[in-house]
C-alpha cells in the first residue's frame, strides 16, 4: 500500500451505515482500516484547532519546502546512495529516540521469541530471542527501515510501472496472478511493513486505478504535494468523511480498493491472537468483504537491497459455515495469521513495532511516543 504515515483511520471511514448497524448487532466494531494505498492513515475525526500563529505558519511553510525540495533532489539520486543516506538517518534516529527504541525492543522481542518457539523465519532473527546483542541490532535495523520508508515516500514520483516491475521478485506468483489477473472488485490489505508504497504501486501496474482514503494533514503544502504525486500514478483518493460510501461504491462498480489494517488506532478493533498474544486489528476490511462479497487479500513487500524488493500476497480464507459474526471473526484471525507470515520474513521492517501493539507490554502510565510522522 502507499501511505504517508504508518497509521490507520476511524470506523466511519470504512463501514457503510448498514455495516455499522451489523457491527452493533454482532458486537463487532469496524475500527480502523480505510486508509490504505496512498493514505496517511491515522487521523480520523479531530476537534477544531485554533488558528495557527504567524510563527506556526512559517514553520509549516519551511517544513513543506524542505519536503518538496528534498523529494525533488532524492528522486535524482541513485538507489544505492539513497540506501546509505537512509541508514545514516536511521542510526541517528536510533541514538536519539529512547522511548521509541524501548517500545520497538519490547515488540520485536515478542516476535522473535514466537519465531524461535515455532521454528519459523530466518535463524538470524530467531537467535535474537536469546541474545540481547542480536536483538539490539534488530532494533537499530528497524530505525533504518523507518528511514527507508520515508525516503521511498519522497521518491515515489520515480516509481513508474516499469521501475516497480523490474525491481520486485514475487514469492507467490500463482496467488498474484489469480488476484490481479483482471480488473475486478477486490480488497487489497497491506501492512505497516517494508515498502508500504510498493504493493499498491505493483497492483496498479496490473489492474489500473485503486480507490483509497487519505486524511487531511496539518501541513497543507505537504498535503497538496503528496496528493499530486499519488493521483499522478493512478490512485483515486477520497476523504475520510465519504470513504465508507466511496469504498463500497467502488467495490460495487467492480473496482479494487486498498487498505492498511495491521494496527488498531482508535481502540475499536477486534481481538485476535498474533505472535502468541492478544491484540486488536481493524475489522473494516472484513466488514467490507462481507458487505460486498469482494475477495480479501493480504500483501507485503520487503526490501532486500538498494532498489530491490520481494513481495507476497495471499487470499484470506472465507469460512463456509457460521453466523455473520462468527465468519467475520474467523476471517480476522486468518488475516492476523497472514500478517504473521509477512512479518517473519523481516521483523525489523514491521514499522508497527514503534507503536503499541500488545496491551500487556505497555506500562500503565506510558503514552505512545509519537508515531511515524
């Protein structure tokens, strides 16, 4: 998926009135999930803010100028140079970001302990379960991944269909061909993982325009800049207020949509088991699938070197029996299992590790340390 900040949106962005009524009846809340390809997922409804001061406006203008100029320059640099710049920036962030470093360590340790117990994933990751030094290298690498993500956001204008297809190796060729062989209604669910931009870009190279939702950023210059970029390569972007209606409308017109749905931002998600512990994920994708009958797919693209990627995609199984609530909850758990399959390939590329995932790992007084903004 494409995104500007690894977050997700609120309930109203993903569920139609009928779906939301069904949630109340079944005890399921749509939660997050409408901000997928191209979305800066995460805002939802916010209360009116006071008018910015002249100083605030100047800061916003300077920040916007920095992003636009930086993006223009970075687009001209070779992949290998950008890769090294991102690693340097990530190392600096690791050094100065104590709270985020602590949270990433807790979350990644849970992942690698689970991997070791189930003997899945590369041994270099599993060894981190018992070796604090290896775990710390993994944490540092996660900051590198975050920096690579931001670089890719700025370099998106360079990612033409030819560029994307030349640089992605598919690990699930048959599944991708089945899902993206023709343009049709489908729900492509991505994660805050690896190259968040790439799954949506690759999908659009196969099936054309994809509909997604995009929040309104505080910085209007950056908002306009990112909007122009994303519209130029084929995203159909809708606002959060109308997202529920627009996403369902797109599916009923036999068109694909994109969502990112591995984190519960608003607290309205549904409990699932993930890496051996209870967490919540948004029910939005499953509710949209239930509402429209569109098939649901989980995708992930990880970096394997400068300008090189490997991608996977799997269908989310649909239970043949049970009530609507039972089928929805079963699909959510299957979706969580597919998230695990994505993450174990490169746990340090799961950017959700910088946020609260499992409530039992959080100190009572601890607040989220900022997010990937």
